[in-house]
C-alpha cells in the first residue's frame, strides 16, 4: 500500500510539474514567439510557419525520438517519462485554446516564461519524471560523434534557437537564449534548493576550543578532520561545521575571539539532511 501511495504521489507531482511548464509555454513563450530550445521551441517555430498545434507537434516529434533512442541506445524509458511527454503535449494545446498572453513585452515574456517553465520542469524532475524532448536527441548525437551529452544538448538547442532566429529574427533568438538560461537556473534551484546553509572549514591553533564553543552557543555539531599542510608537512586538525545563514556572523565572531589568525573557508550549501536541518525520513 505505501508503494502504491508513493507511486500515485509521484504521478501527481509529475502532472503538477507538467501543468506549470505548460502555463509558462502557453501564456508567455509561445505567444511571444520565443523558441527557447528543445522540442517545444521547434514546435513553436512550426506553429508560426504552418499553423500546426504546438502540443500535437511536440508529441509528433517525441514519438520518433523515443523509438530511435530505444533502437539505437537501448534505453528503457520509464512510464513517467512517457506520461510527462504525453500530458505536456495535451496540456499545451488545451491551454492554448483559452489562454491569452499576459504580456506583450518580450523581456517580461522570456523572464516569466523561463522561470515558470523552469519551476515546472524542476518539479517534474524531482518526482522522477521527464518530458522527453531533445535530451534523447542529444544522447543519440553523443553516440555517433566524439562529444559529451551536455555538448550535444547545447548543439541541439542551439540549432533550434538559430532556426528561430531565421524565422522570427535575431532579437527574438537572443530573448530565447535568455529564457533558456533562466529556465536552467530555475530547474537547479527547484531540484537542489536555494542556499540556506553554510559550510565552514576552520584551521586554527585551538580547534577543540572553537568546536566546543560552537556546540554550546550555537547548538551545532562540529567535526574534526585530520589535515596536513603541503608546505610545512605538519599534521593538524581542521574543523568542519554546518550552520544556517543567520548563524554565520556568530560563527565568525567565535573564531575571531579564539584565534584571529585562523584560516576560515565558508561555502554555500544547497541541501543538508540530518539532525538540526531536514529529516532524512
């Protein structure tokens, strides 16, 4: 029963993500002729050239990509991927029937379209789904040419944007590039989360005292890591601590009061699982 519940939740999450993606496409990108790469971008160009429905074109493009990928790469695409690709195509055409552009400004369209579609795709990916598309074409290219999948994806999406530039003009192609960048960054944020914690690596003369004060005053755990200086060849303990953003000033104050010559490296952490942060369960 728990497995069934989890599966239903996964499909519901994919459906939610797909719907949000379709909103970004139908309300912002497609009406403004912003073909931000991928199958949706190619379908947008086809729509304005031949008046073919965008969603139907996306589905028509995805089917041969699925078949070619299965034959050439032997990939077993999950049901959630097929579900995501099919429902996105359906929702785009349904929304296009009654959706109206919320703005005629291409800057607003590329920004909001990129953010909204990125949120939708990020949610879809988090629930183990996908919308198919140019990812499969990129994997096929990488199979036959000496390039990585990432480079192949850049080539495929670049081709779509260049085609859009030839059809809609170079200015709209530039807007499409901006939208791709925004969408990609938004997907990363949705999947990995915003930076809400900080990791500190502290090399000091008295790391034990610093660690004890951190545990007492901040209530955070501290870990001693054996380290060795390359120049001196001397071994010493390095302190590793995870704190929230609001605690970083207090952390620096504690270190400064104990050892003003301490070496401290502070880095962003996008996700922390465990005691004091997000539960693993």
